[in-house]
């Protein structure tokens, strides 16, 4: 091992030095869809060559590699090196794998020449495991036959598990790919298929656009597909390309891909016009996979999905399933520009990719389904959800210091609610920005510069420069609560914390103050935007409603007199208050109830609560005062208050058995759950058998979650044990099942005991979503005893928390907040429920 490598590794850890820049990769992969008879393992073999240019003289080549076994070359080294020109190649002194930093290291006898191009060749073998990462294996049964799909998930750091590569988002290159696969299967990748040969089957693909390694996709299956050709009409920009939906043959035959096929074209049309940049590829493939870690992945030209997020069956899927499908499709297709064409430089600014895609996904879905008012769901699905996390002291800014995010676990932590949902409030897209950085990488300050130019070109009036305004929102965690006192005319802001007494130990250069655009209305009339630039500002004494349509990222509090007048308005003419603000008012009220000075009882005592808005599920479900099941869609709000269902008077098995013929898809989740809760082991076993036979993913998901509703602790323990066996519960679903059991009061303590007992095993398997697991299992914790349980989780740090380290801190803080909320408001809430139920 060279001294230079030791020095480099101690200084830069997991980051490549940047003196070698790849131009293209030539990759051939051969996945075996049957296990090796000697080892009983599924494997793939591969050959790769990467051409790179040397920018700085060096005798050290570092390239990422993880869990690959290399075939030694003639000189007994792992790789061979050639030069584009006539330059003599220096002999290799040594090659080795650095496991901790996931490097393949090549130490040369002499130095590479700046400006010269070289090719690094390798031959390797990897396991086609079922770990949902890199090049992996997915299984399913169709007509009683087990079938294998070789598929991939390179994002964020797993391309190196498939072939040796410069695996960082800023190191883009062109990919030339060939796949060897069995006769009767099809091969897919980012580029369009160019040709096939008959040996086994050998499929080559067109070269990709210049892109990051994490966007590469590779799939071999025996799937079927639907196809449309997308053209150009009228004043639209763009060119002809193919839209294809791939899925299991039975799913395609049953029409489960039709909806996705029909909405993809309109969504792409919308984004081409919205960005004023044509879709740059010849095809747009989307494929539904039985086993997939994330909800979906925006691989350029070949987007991968969980089946529940791409497939829709009008006979069994609910409106909510349909809404999920169109919104997730729009999110992934938005990435074709924001994320793929223009890519973040490093993972410390994930919001540059994910935040904008989340925001514009609602716009794309709204264009595809104009009658749904999908844009109204941004507040309920994104804003209120991110508020719950960003109000914690353990939150984090949108932008972190680049050198603070190095390890794969740290990178995974960045893909949280903050990065996905905090950007909704600002329409920050810049067409000039996208064009300028096409096929390149950016940082947040690049966006501010281009937005400032757009502001000046369009004569937009702002109180400060764009970067001065926006840096306060992205470089410090949290958000403000704007307090309006109509009796004095004072408007002030403070850092909103779920526990007001919390001690914020992380210093901010902006002192947790924000420049806030306050959109407000008086007596039903919308007023001009007013900017709150300092800690306090003064306006005239009058009642107001602030943050109209929740276009600003802040909560609002008022003096009691203004709260009274606002809720009085509900009784006289509630439509004067915009629909979204009705939800905002109650969500703000319940969260402000952590403050000793806020009187929650007055708010919930108004009879408008049950008429004009919904109880926020995130607030009510962790309190021991009842359960609200809420479904919100467009112009109506449906609230079910389920306190007791005497289904034992019915035949529960009959309810489940004949559900397909008489239970509306929108009601199935609630009915299945209630039936299992009221039933016993026979009903649970019947539901389990129905889950095994389900062929529609959304229906299977309803049955899977319903099994967690049982009140029989032995059945719940059995179900938790199933999550450790992929033959019973798919690895992608294990976390969802565990958190579903935890959300059942009968299973809450069981789940915590199960997770703490099996943490080391789960961590070793590596396919659990650890952050979601911790946050889901602790979501209902609200007692000192449960707080102590989370504190005691430190015992398991020997195994490591991985990507759940931040989630553990947030669980501690959230539990403390729940305890205080219950202490301050339990009696008031119970009093209200008793007044409503007569008990």
C-alpha cells in the first residue's frame, strides 16, 4: 500500500480526488437467471472498460468497486491499462481492494501524463443477490411458475456493486452497454435496443446521454409491454419517441398498465412546455418490479417502480391508488430534466433534485387529471408532513456542508422528508438555468444566480437579492411561526419548535430569522404581499388571515380575538376562507397547542371542527383519545370516525371472501382492517391466503396492511416474524408491515421488542429502510416509559444505526414533544370527545 494512498484516504475518505475524468464506459453483463449448481448462488459476470483523461500527473488510480470479485489478468493484477496513443504504459506495482472506502486501487510504477487518455479494463463476477441494491434479483410467481427478474438500483452509491466505476454524481460519462441473457427473455437499459444476436441472446443498446452512474438501469425479464408513439403537434416542442409500460405478462393482459400509458404522454408534454426543453431521448420506458427498495427511480429512459406505484386496476384499485400512480409518474418524469439533464454536484444538496421534482409532480399530475385539483394536495401530503420533522431541534438544513456528507449511510440520510417536501412553496424553476447546465452539475448558488437574472429580466420587485432571501431558507434548519397581534398591530416571527422549551444548540449565521413573504387577506379580500424582513414589524390593527393558500413555508399564530373572529367566520360563511387555509388553521392550532399560552379547548369547541375541516391525522393518531381515518380528494373531504365496529354479528370470512363483488375499492382498506380486527385466527389465516393469491399489487397491499390490524397478540407476533423471511414478506415490504403493526395499539409494545431484539440481524441484512423503521415504530410513543426505551436503544450502537442515526435523534425529540402535548392538552381533548359522543 502506497504512502500516497494512505495520505489521500486519511484526508478525503470516500471522495474521489478528481484528477481522472471518464469519457465513456463499455460494459458487458451476463446475469445468470438460475443458481450456480456448486454454490447455489445467483451470479453475474461482467467485462468493462472505462476511458478517462488524466488531468494531473499521478501514479495512483482510484475507482469505486464493492462486492465484486476480479479475474486476474496475465500480469496477475485485477485490471489492465491501455493508452489511447503510443505512450508506453507504466507497469502496475500492485492492485488491491480497499473495502472500507469501496475502492479498487491501482498503484503504478510511474505517473500518468496530464492530457493523455487511458482505458482501464476489468473482468469480474458479482452475486445477483436479492438485496435490492446494485444489480440484483427479483422473484415472482405467475401461473404457478417462479420467475426471475435481473434488475438494478444504482442510486445512490450502488453502481460500484455492478461494475468498477467513478461512482459520484458529478462524474458523468456516456455508457455503451451490452447484455447477454437467455433466449425468451428481453433486455432493457437506458438506451434503445440496437440489435440482437442469437447465441444465448445478446442485446446491445444505443449509447446513453452523458449522465451520472446512479442513473444507469439494467433489466432482464420475460415481461410484456404496452407501447405508444409520442409525437409533436401544434406549437409543442420536441420530437417523436416511444412510450412503453413493462410489467408481468398477466398484469399487462389484465390492463393494469393502461392508466400509466395514458397519462405518461400528457405529463411529458406538460414538462416539455414547462421547461421549454424537449425530452432528449428516443424512448421513455417505465417498468413495474415485484421487489424494489424505493417507491420509484428516475433512471434516464428506463424508470423503475414498485408495482403498487405504476400499475392500476380499475376493478380493485382505489382513487387514492390512482392518485398515487399519476403523482409518482409525474415526479419521476420531472427528473428527466431536474436531476438527470441537470444534476446536483454532491449529495449535500439533494433538494436540487428531489425538492423540485416533488413540487412540479403536482403540476404534471394536475395537467394529466385537470378535474382532480391535485395541486390542493401539496399542503396535506407534503407541507404538513415536513412541518412535523422540521419543527425538531434534530432537523437539518436543506443544504449541508459538502465535506460533512461522505459515507453511504450519511448519503442515505439526506433522502428524507426535508429534502423532498420543503421546496414546495417556491416556484424556483429557471429555463435558462436548465439550458446553461444541461448534461452538467450544479450547486444551489448556481440556481440563485440564474433566478436573479430572471428577476431582473422580468422586472420582479423583491426586497433583497435572491440569494440573500433564499439562503436563509436552505442554509438553516427549521421554519418560522409568524405571530400577528391585531390588538397592537405587531407582527413578529420566531423559530417554531414542537417543544418550545427546546435548546437549539446548532448555531445559524442568520440567527433563525427568515425573510418571509406574507400573503394575507382582510374581510375576504386578498391584499398585496407584505415582506416580514426583521424580527418584528408593525401593521395596522385589524383581523387578518395570513399565508393564503399556504404558499409560504411558515405557521401562523394570532391573538385570541383574531382566532375568535376567524372561527366565527366558519359559522357565518366558511367559503370566504380558502379551502386549503381551513386545513391550515386547524393544523396550526393543534401544533401551537404545545405552547402554554395557546388555548386549544376554544378551537376544538367550535362546532365548525366537524363541518368544515378534518382533524390532522398526524396530530390525533398518537393520542389515546380516538382514531380518525381520513381520505381527502379534490373538492370533498370524507372523515370516518371509527370507535367500534361490531362485525362479529356478521360473518367476517364472508366479508373478506366476497369483498371483490360488493366492497368499493375506496372502502376496502378500512373494511379489511376492521374485519381482521374483529375476527380471530381463522379470519387472519384466510386473509393471509388471499394475500398469497392476489395478482393486483394495490389489492395485495391492502390485504398485507389489514393483517396488522388483528387484536390477537400471538398473530401479530407471528406476522412480525414473517418480516424476517423473504419467502413470506418481500424485503421491500418488511418495514411497512412492521410499522403497520406498531400503529396498532395491540402491537405497539410487541413491535418495539421485536425491533430491538432483531436489530443486529436487520442491520446485517441491509434491505430494511432503517430511518422509516425507527420513525414508524416510535410514532405513537407518548409516555416517559417509551421515551426511556428509545434512550436505551444506545445499547445497539455496536451494530450501528446506519441511515437511521438521525431518525433515532428525531424519535427521541418527537416522543418528548408527544409527552408534553398530552400533558398540556389531554383533558381538553377528552372533554371535547365526551361532549361529542355523550360519554
